[in-house]
């Protein structure tokens, strides 16, 4: 019903009539890149606006409400302001790494958006190791943070970078283990197949307790990987002023911000795809009428709705909880989350082997 | 004119030492406190406070003003309990010139002082949340503080540095709406204090961050000169309102809040309890403010006899002492302010040694430091 | 103990101590070289046990300095004020007491900063608020033509 394949096929045929096969591929890559970039900026703006509004309503404030309709253009104004700011580099900084770090952050984030299935047909690259690819690529982000912290030549930055290095490396384990639970259940690493495996019910519903545990672990570990409160050790503005990006001005700072918001979106998108069925509509057993109504809602709306639900939960965390201390943070990972997700994985593996799941 | 060679306790002993300057501009020092901390990884090895960024020599300036004037400077010391600072100065001058303060003025003073304490603790509660990484409490604390400041504004004309208490009583009479507004505020606040507990007190992360952190024993607390909620959290009975009552506190029923753990969480609990006690004190007085003068008749120029007087007042942060020496002229010969925060800063190293950077922030938050009071 | 008993106690342990008349609390003036012994006794003797030093201030009396110690006992609830008298204005010295009361470390630094009274054996005697080249502003003979306008 709501299908983008017609559009893409049309573009493909139009280009094939004018260019050689190589030219067609190149043009399609350019078009996909532009669309990706535009959608990224749009997503980041939306998340920025959403975060401000969510924070404001949790804190008895109104949030941005002057620029544009109900403040929707505030974030555009802020971006313009950051663009016009002077971008200076501290004298003692390692200039090459200092300039490279924000670029790495953003590039890594954009790379990891490639295999995410927005709908059945709206997916940039459906590779057969999608899940593995995403977790591999996102972990490069820590290099950017370490680079930023080290090259700034600032003690706060260095502390923040070291903290986030320890934190992200640790929490990647739990996040990975909870993703493997779904991989084990669905039997594939390809995002499209994982979504298809949930056609008769999302994993959060048919996976029972192990999947619930995996989902909670995934949310906690994911929030920690994002360096967001209550795990914002790397920034910790009351301890380390601004952590690894203390020295970054103007647009370079904005790139860190962009990377943070996009990472949040990617994390939520992966969570929605793996646990909440991606673009699959909600179906309940044999309620034909209900299922028809659900089918009528476009898959993109389903996907975005689930993603933004998880985004909201992550924001809710941030504006409610105090920050953990660094040793408590690592204790939580190594003494609680890791053993729990390991045991959980063994349970799921047994269930899959014995055929106990649906 | 450095006639003495300073003996410097060396902080940096080897190249391995990682020394970080926390402040003078830092989000969690709430002012211009400058700490040099020596780190080993995240663990704090030494803390060295460097003071004086906001030193205005209030003691020296007090010697130049008259007995009526010098108390106005003290509003700028601990600006969150400016009322009690003025009160301490007024009490010292009253002791010197031997003036009996009218009952109405005394009651007004207590009401204002307890409202100030509430406002100060609300700000502390919000700022503490901010320091520990939870931003939402800040706004909730400020919402309630705002209402108190509006009540102050009605009567005193200002919101922060009130200069309302003068020798002999208070400067002007209460605003006609004062009673109504305070009663309405208390009704709201008693419900809202439950919100405070819901948001922070039972939170597991908050308890992890504060329990067993920054412990100071009762003996050390006394030895370091800690007072107010900090000492009471260690089990030291030190409420000046109870031990050396002034302005009619002896007639009121309220409890001295004491905890024994001596950690950050105990200090938190003491302050939360104090808010409830302050509400009780205000409730006892708000409906029966005696009629009469709000200021005793005093001469225009105050000239106390030769002598010295010491008054002690319980501010929101602890014990404020005013040591007033007169040589019989119209200006004070020497004024010394014993400020609670000054002693607390000296105890900072003892509390935070061996902890993490996050602990230092939690300790500073629960000590509730106000830097202008440290530097004076 | 009440003031009379405290006075006798101090007189027994430090014969040089002079008590002041008509004061709220017991005030005793002690020569600066005797003050440390007296304060040590007052802190550790079980009858006095003045464990809370709530104020330490310097006073410039033009001819001499006073270093004033306000002491309270948390257990016995009595208060004693001890004043160390320093005659030598050019090189004033008082023994430190920051090993008896820890809070004295900062208070002594403050007095050193503002009066120039040197506390011997202090572990870290540096200027606290002002920089090293500044004078001692709370001395009565302090002159500053730039920042203080005298009328």
C-alpha cells in the first residue's frame, strides 16, 4: 500500500535511459547520499527540538517558543549561530587530531545508519551482517571521543575521554550480548530478515522473559554507550565542566551534538527494529478488524513511532536520574549487566535449540 | 611588603602527579572557589583550597562604617541567609547599647529568618541535584524559592540582600499581605515537599552517590569547627537556636534534627528535616504576630561603651558569630565574622581524600558552600 | 563549671593569666609564649574539655596584638575566651594550635594574612586571601592611598 519501490524503480529507469550502468550507480549513490544527509539533519533537528521540549515540560518550563511555530525553528537558529562562531584551536592542542575528531564522530554515525530498515523498501543497504556491522561501526565512535579528549590538551578533556573510553568499551559487551539474543531467536543478522521474523508478533511479545531482560539491558547499555545521563561520565558538566568537548567551539561542537543526537536515533532505531518489530504494524492474534486498521497505518509511521518512543524513554532517563559515579558505573556493568546478559543468552540459546520458543 | 617567607605545602611532588584546578570558574563550586586537587586516576589524593577571589575585606570596611552601617555589608557575605547575617549584627549592637527589642520585631525576625532558611535549603536542594547530575530538581527548588522571594520583596523591597533587620528591631513594618501570602505558601509547600522526596530521596542512584561518601566523625566535625547541618549530620548537637536562644526561639517548639552517619546522605536528611521544622516554626508564629512597635527607640548615632560582645546566630549553613569590639567612638573598633562556610572549606580535604571526583562534587554540594561567606 | 571555677582553673594552670572584668564569658589574657600550654590543658583536661574552637580572631590594639580564641565545651557547655597578647609588633609570633583544633589551620592563616601575626610550627602558613606583596590590612597603621579614601 505504502510502497517506495515505485519511486526508486522510477528513478532507476529514468537514470538508466540517460547514463551507462556505472553512471547510474554513481548517480544513485549521490542521490541516496543527499537524501541520507538531509534526513539526518532533519532527524537531528527534530530530536534537538524534542529534547528541549521534553526537558522543559519535565522541568516546569515552556522550552523554546519564540522562533517559528512554537519554537520549531529555534534549533535552526542555533545551528546558524554555531556556524557563524569563530572556530579557534587551542594553541597547545594537537591540531590534526583536534580537527579530525568531530569529523570521525559524524562519519561513523552516518555509516551506521546505512543498514537500518525504515520500511520494507526504504533501506539504504540491506547487508547480510547488518547487526554485526552496526555494532562494529558504532564502536569506532569511541576513537573520536578519545581523540578529542587527548588532542585538546586539557585535563578535563583527558579525564572525560578516559572515562568514556572505559565506559563505552565495557557497555558494548552488554549491548552486544542483548542484541545476540535477538539474533539467536530470529536466526539472522540481516535487518530485513529480523523484521520479517516478527511478522507474527514482535519479539518483545513472543520472546517472553529473556527478551524483556535483553530489552532492559539493551536500553541501559545503549544509554551508557550514548554517553547520556545518567551515564554522561564523559561530559559530567558538574564534575568535568564539559568533558571531552570542553575546548571545542562553534561548528565543531555542533558536530559532536549532531553525532550525539544521531546516535540516539540509531540506538532507538535498532532497539525498535530488534525488539519492537521495526516497521511491522501491531497485530493481535485473530482480531481481523483491528489488524486491518493497524495495517492501514504506514510502515514509516510505525517505525518512527517506535523509534521516538524509545528516544523519549532515553530522554526521560536523562531528565530524571542523577549521574552515577565512574566506579559505580563500571560495577553496574561488570558485576550486574554482564553476568545477567550472559546467563540470559545461555537461556535463549537453550530455548532455541530445544525449540521452546514460538 | 612580604616580610615573611611563605612556607608552601607542596602539592606537586613528582611529574607523575596529576593536578587539576577545579575552579575558580567551575559549575559545581557555585562561585569562585578554587580547589587544586591532586589525582591518581580518578582518586583524589589531596585537596588544596585557594581562597580570596571574592575577598572584599568586609571586616576592614566595617571599621570604617558606623554601628548602623556595617550590618548592610553582611548581607553580601552569605547572600542566601542575608537575613540571619543582619540579625547577628543587630543582636551584637543591641547587646552593646542595651536596647530591648519589641516583641513584634522579634517575631518578625524569626519569621523572616525561617523563611530565609527555607529559601536557602530549597536552593541547596536544587543545586545539589544539579551537582549530582539531575537537572530537574533545580527547577522545582527554584519554583518554591521564588514564592518566598516574592514575599520578601513585598515587605523588604529586595529579594536577596534584604537589609531588613536593624539594631532595635526591623526597618519597616510588615506588608499587609504578608500573613495571607505566607499561609498560602505554607499550604502549597507542605504538599510540594513530598514531591522533593519522590524525586530525589528514594532514588537508588542518589543514595549510591551519597551514602558513605564524605564521612566526618563527630570528633572531627567538632575539631574542624563544623556547625549547622554538617555537624548535626555527624551527631553533634550544635543548633544555636536551642543552645543559646535569641529573639525568643526559646518559646517555640521545634526539634533539632540530628543524624549520626556523618555522610552526605545524613546531611541531606538533616536539611530536609530542617525544612519541615522551619515550616512548623512559621506556623506557630504566623497567626499570632503581636501588635506594637516594630522598632525600639534608639538614638540616631549609636555610641556603645568600651567593651566587646560576641553574638551567635544559626544561619542556614551553620553558626555565624559576630565579634564586636568598641572603643567608645561611633565606629566599631574591630568586627570579626566567624562564618560557618570558612570552617567547612577547611574540612573539605579531610572529607574528600581518597574519594573520586564525583564524590568531591557530592561533598561540596552537601556542605552547601557559599563562597562570598568564605572569603568575606 | 561556672565562670568563677573556670577562672580558678586557669589561674592554677597559668599564673600569668589576667582575667578581664565585666564580661559575659570568662576572658583571660595570656602572654603569647604561654598560650599554647594553657590551651592544650583546657582542651584535654576532663574538667574543662573545651573541644570546639568557634572563633579565632586577631585584634590590633595599636600597642600590641591580641589573638582571641573563643572556646566552647560541647559536653560541659561552658565558654572560655583566651587572648594571647603579642607585644612585638615588628615580628609577632604565636605558637600554632592547629594540632589541637584542626579548624585553627585556616583561621590562623587568615589572621596571618590580615595581621601578619606569624604562627610558629604551622604546617602551611601562606597568605590566604591576598597576594604575597600586599600589606596587612587589618592593622591599624595600614596605609593604602590608592584604594582607601579617608575623609
